[in-house]
C-alpha cells in the first residue's frame, strides 16, 4: 500500500517549511493544508441497521475537504471493496455512520491486514454502532455504542489542543448533536481529545467521564474516532468539518500527534492565568486563547511554585517559522535566566540548528535521533507535543509520542534529582507558543519508578519461570517459560508504572490479537507495555484485554508466552514478586 510513502512526502514538505513561516490553521473546511502530499481516502457508509439521513451530506463534506486539501475521495457502500488489493490504494478508510454487521469474514480479514500494514481508520458517529461481534473492530473503534438521549446542545471539553483535529478549537466547544453513550470508557486504551460535560445536557450516563473524540495507534495503523456527525447540519459547520479534516490528516500520517493514553497529569498552566510562574530576565509571554506566546528576551518563564523530582512533563508547543526556544528542567530557583542555562538542561526547540542544538536535543550535550525526530516533527505553524521524562538522572524526550532522545546526566552540578521547569523566550525575532503544560509525579504512583518496586522471579505454569530467551537484550527477544535458575533473565521488576521489566527493558505485546507474542523491548511508555495483575493471577494487557498465556498449555522449557483471551486457565496464572 502507499500509506508509508505519505510520511516520506510529508517529511520532505516539512523540511522545506522549517525555514519559512506557515500560516496558522484556520477553522474553515478548506483552509488547512494546500501543501499536503497527495493521498487517497475511501469513505464507506454501508448500513445494516439504522440509516442516518446525514450520510449524503457527510460524503459531500469529505469530498469538499479533499478538494481543498489534496486528497481524493472514493465513496462506496459495497463491502466487496474490502480486499487487500483494493484497500492498498488508500491511506485512510472512513467509516461514515456505518451500522450493524457490514463486512463478512474475508472482508474483515482484509481490513485487519490493511491496518496491520499501516493503514488509517476514521470512525464517524455510528461507526461505533457497527460490528459488535468483531472484537478486533471494537479495539480499533475504541468503544461501542450503548444509548443516546435526544438531540441537544452540549458543552464539549477540549482536552488536547495540539492534535490537528482539535487545535483550532477553544478549551470548550458548544455544539448540537446526538450525543452517544458508550459501553466502555476508551480512556485507558486511547488518547482522549475531547469529552462531554455531562452537566451541560441531559441523558449522559458515563459517570462524568465521557470521551467523545479520541485517537490511538492500533496494530500497526492509526485510528481516530469522533462521536459527532449525526445531524446533517454538522457537515456545514466549519469547526466540525475542520475537526473531521484533522482526524483524516492524522490517520493519513500527514500530521503527527501523541496519541498514547494519558491519565494522572496535573495542569500547571491551564490557559487562564500564570499563577505560580515567574518571569526571569528580559522579555515576557503574552496570554491569549489559552496560549502563552514569547515576546522578546532572552528570558525564562519558570514555574516557581515547586520543584520536581522523578516526573513526566508534557506540553504543547508551536513555532511560527525558523524560530528558537526551549524547555528547561532541573535548575535551582533564581531570577537570573542563565542560572537555568548553567545549572539545568534545555530541551531545544529549533529545527534548523546544528544537531546538538536542534529540536529534541539536550542543548549542547546530545543530539536527538534525527531520523526519528524528523519523522515525528510537525512543521512551523502546526502544534507539537513534548513529553520530558525525568527518572533519577535519566532524561528522556518524546516528540509527538516517539522517543527521540535518551540522556543520562553525570554532572553533579546539573543533577536532575530536584529542580524547576521553565519556558524560554529566546529573543525579539523568535516567536514560540506553548499550551497545556502538565506534570505527573512518577513517585506518586504514576508511570515511572516507585519508592518500593517489586523485584524477583515470576512463576507460571508447571512452576517454571518467566524468562528472556538466552538472556538476550535485543529488542524483540522472545519471552518464554524456563526452569527457574535465578539469572537476570528471570529477575523481573514491577516499578509501579504498569510495566514489567527485566534486563533494563520492558515486556511488550507484539500485537493485540490472540497469539501475539510477548517480547522484550525498549521501554517507551506505550500501551503495549502495560500490564494489570488480577487477584486471580491473570496478567492482563489492558489495550487488548487479553492475558499473558503459556502457548499450547505447555510447561516445557522454551514455551512461548503470548496473548490469549483471559480464560482463567492454569497456563494463564502467574505468581508475581511481593
């Protein structure tokens, strides 16, 4: 298929744009991306249940978006389009208010293969009222329909204003639609972009946490869903069609975003004021539309309210053009911005500088992985998300969900064990904007190390131990059962972040389907590395809702460990270190 070529085309465009300003994206349906690479979208609207009378308007709106944003649109209700060869033509497949069982077994297999090979899925409204008996599709869509009240106005809380589907919106979005309740909450397996304020309308039944739009990486592909789009009027609403366009662009890999599940963060800049922050040095930041924008410099807006140790910092940032800024961590309190320069570390934001001074670099100390950085980076005019993760003296940088730098401090004068956070205003000619600055304390039970990690062997079927094959630390090494021998390959740590670790790496599910093998892999914070022990001894991977299982109900040395439906069987029961 051609989906992966889209990324390379986008990278080429992005590289050209890094040296020149790109206009900020507006809310209108055809205003977003005239420089997007050409790609192809299949809109599928077959119904085997209730049929929405807005489907024709939805198809027309997507065609208009395509005409204005350089993608072709093929619309069909013929499920025979779901063959491997035909799907390979498209970067994105949109399920537009489909209902019921719309694909047979062979067509389902073809669509699974399409996603596994990097395809993109966009589900609109009743796409969640589709294929209830196909667990794989349930995982792709993120959640399935439960019920709905009458059509009415509601307040949408925009949780992520960096994703291309929501960056044009304010912190709240008032609109009228038919608001679905879902059978499950997708927050633990998908990244929630927007949720409903259940107090703003009647009929919500999700106990106050009501996601309505989300995104996720899924089995090699990308999945975006929006619960809007029931009414015909939705498709003439500029903000909604721009929302839909952003989902299509992201699914096509034209734009990047951090779509990992996110919970447990506390806002230290929520868009309304800068309480707890202090300006050091010249220049300042203006505050408008929930966004801090640098003015003059060289100065630093730093969070003086507290210092942090062992934490995950997430924030969204955008450059207007070839600008310069950065995020500082690990520095002592001071009214002198150069105290942060001399005593902390700067994670650079400037895509055109030298390798150790470019976006993602630990400024002056270590370059980012430039190939991975380039593939993850959105160009000027579009938002990006950093996660800056500090664990002891280890500093990791994620750009739009991808690990681009892994650095360990060895300088006592720059110890990361405690320090402040700051945003740089570099100079009069440099404009950088920041939104949604939030922190999770890893030593308070969030992802990351725990003051009392559990370390030891994990025993399973036949009294054998969970083991890393041949003590090999290479990414992708099989995890297996083996006679207990007390080696490091059988010494596992549960640090309290949901991961299970050995030999400095994490146990990872290579997929979400039955038979997906468990392997050792570099820890990256992904949902495929999350494990939830149950009281009955099951070890569940929440993103797949499947259990670690000894293949073939065997206890022979070398038995593969893989995912399987949780059956409560003896070959799925594990004894963890205490």
